C-alpha cells in the first residue's frame, strides 16, 4: 500500500492541483476545465500523459459524473432524486465505497478486499486528503477521490447560487 496526498490549492480558479507522495514529490497532476462545457478534470502522470478523465454530463436531469481510466469508463457518480438531502450513488463494477464518502472518510473495496482508504487531513491550508492505496488500483482510486470532490464542489456551488 502506498500513501499519497491530494491537496487542492485554495485560490486556484482553474482547478489545478497535484497528488504528492510522502516525500512531497508530485506523482499526479489534476487540471479542471475552467468555464468550459462539459466540465472536465484530467488526471495526468508525471510525463503529463492523461490517465483518467472525469466529465460532468451536461444533458442529464440530475447531476452525473463519469470517470474514465485509460479511455475506459470505470465508474459513475450520480445524484438521486430526493426531497430532503442531496443523495448520490457510486456505480462501479466490482468496486464498493464504505463509510462517509461525503466527508471524505471511507474505504474502497474491490470484491470484498480493501484496496484503498481515504481520510480528510485537518489543520491544513485548503482541503487535503490522505489516500492509502493498493498500487494496482491507484489511478482508479485517485480518480474516485477527485470525482467525489468535484461532486461536492458542484453541490456547494449549486447551494450558494440557490441561496442568493
């Protein structure tokens, strides 16, 4: 298992941030499309090759995010119809998320085996997540964490727009 950290830059309008290892070396680069439809987040390796893509579907009744890894759709996060509280589901073949993924405290299981753990780091500048990953699942889990964060940011933006 490898330990990685996802730290978003607090004042970055473009949605750029990096994923670092324990030695604070950049392992992945994440870039969001700013003011573009559909909204996407591209995850790149150190050679700047795209290894995963998160896309918010535009023509969908409720918000839906697709996650592709190496050109293959691996999971979908979609909002469920609910009157009281925003509720989302994660659909992925063989992958389950247990815990409170809305608060970034969860485990990722594949066929019943833990392949990753995510925890929010407190007392840091901006949002920072500690991710402990089985290296075979690294790209998928990093994409999952970025997608969940994207869903949360989208929900927060919708809430603030609705309250104005």
